[in-house]
């Protein structure tokens, strides 16, 4: 059975439209082993001098290693997070900074690194305030996440986004959401994942 990990990087808890959107999309995944990980609850801190020194001699916090291995061994990684400052919130970046560990998520080989994650794909479910076209040069999240997938050896990345959310009416937002969900249904998107 497929192991899916869902990295919840939504800060606004039950007020989060991204989280609600993701729950609706992910409710269509059947016969999978899905684990939700609430990044806010983990409360990881950015790597600092002390943790850097420990990491450089292979001494990572055991909780961090546990989540690094979950990322390493998932068949599919779903990141759920809003756009903040044209990319993902710092909490998400902090999680990735912590769990991206040599010999777990990637392997240093000669003069480069090769990916060591099993996942066939990363799906990024997001909402953003502004009308930015996904994958355009203003989509800092897609650029960063695609690069990270490359480091980890994940060959497929897809962003599912609702845009302009802060500048449209609730009715328009609901209609955009319905359009996206209908599109996923009509194109058999769930079966293809
Ligand atoms: C701190 C903060 C930073 C934001 N930065 C951006 C941004 O750079 N670009 C953008 O399009 N929207 C930005 N937004 C708007 C959010 O992306 C938008 O409201 C989103 O739908 C919020 O998702 P949520 O309801 O899941 O929290 C920002 C919102 C906050 C609170």
C-alpha cells in the first residue's frame, strides 16, 4: 500500500483555506496509508551554530532523524502550505533545512549530491493572495521546491494552486475551487497519482 506523507505547513489552523482545500483534495485518495504531519506542532528551529556543529559530526537530534526518514521513505509527499513572501512560510523551510540530511535524504558522491528519497512525486497544494501564475518567475515556492526535489531525487513536482484569493469575493473563491476540483475529477487526476 502506498505510503503518503502530508506535510501540513498551514499556520492559521482551522482558518486556513489551504488546509481546507487540501483536505477536500486528499479525501479522494483511496486505499493509501496517509500520515499527516503538522509542522507547527513539531516546532523545529532553524539550524544554528550549535546544531550545525553537531550535524557536521553526524549527531542530529533523534526527532529530526525520525522525520527525515519519513520523508526518505514516503512513496508520495504532499506539501500543504500557503504562499508567504512569494514562497513557502519559514516554518516549512525550517522543516526542510532540518530534515535534509546527508545519507538520509541525499548522498554526497564525489563532487556532487545524488537524491536518496523514494518518493515518485511531490505535490504542493497552496493558496495565494495575489494573482501569480504558478511556475512563473514570481512563483518562488515552485522554484525552490523543484530544486529541493532535485536534491532529494524526486523526479516529479506538481503545484495545485488557487490564486488571487485575497482580492476576490468568497463566491468567486468558491467557484474557482469548484473549477479546480472538477478539473481534477474530469482528468482522472487522483487515479494518476
Ligand atoms: C505573512 C503573510 C505573507 C503573505 N505573503 C504573500 C505573498 O508573498 N504573496 C501572495 O500572493 N500572498 C501572500 N499572502 C496571502 C496568503 O498567501 C493568502 O491569504 C493565502 O490564501 C492564505 O492561506 P491560508 O488561509 O491557508 O493561511 C501572505 C499572507 C500572510 C499572512
